[in-house]
């Protein structure tokens, strides 16, 4: 039974690049009152509990957080955090397996937690 689980995870795991994930439909598109820097720091802190360290890089007028998969360093999700014209941020989440209902939801929970102020 363990081998079956490993095979399923390997099949779902696959390799995806950042550009592949960018082309996937966004899983979330929201706004926050936090600055892009504060929001990216919040998300990275929340994701550190369940994943390897995320990569944060400058993107447009904000930041892009590249979230690794749970079992490898390949990207699993991209969180684009852009500065809004007024205070706050515009956040777009793209996930590698966004159409698979059994995917881990820790990335969505981290984004939601940072929007709600936790």
C-alpha cells in the first residue's frame, strides 16, 4: 500500500516550471490592505511551517513568492503580490495542480490567513 501512495505522489508531483504555473488559471485573486513587503513576509512565515523555504524576488512593483513542492524544490505555486495605486496589495495565486481537488491547501490557507490579518 505504501508503494501505491508513493506512485500516486510521483505521478501528481511531476515537474513544472514557473512559466508553466504562470499559465495556469489563478486559484485566488484578492486584495489586501498590507503592503507587498508585509504581505510577502506574512505568507513566507506561514508557509515555513509546512514547506521548505520559499523564494521571494522583486516583481513589477511588488514581490513574487515561489513556493516549493512539499517533497522537492520544484515550484508548486506562485504568489504575485503587486502594489495597488492606493495603499495595499493585489494578490494572485497560481498553483501547479489547481484542478486536482486532493491537493494540499496550505498555500491557500497561508494567503487567506495573511489577508485576514493573522
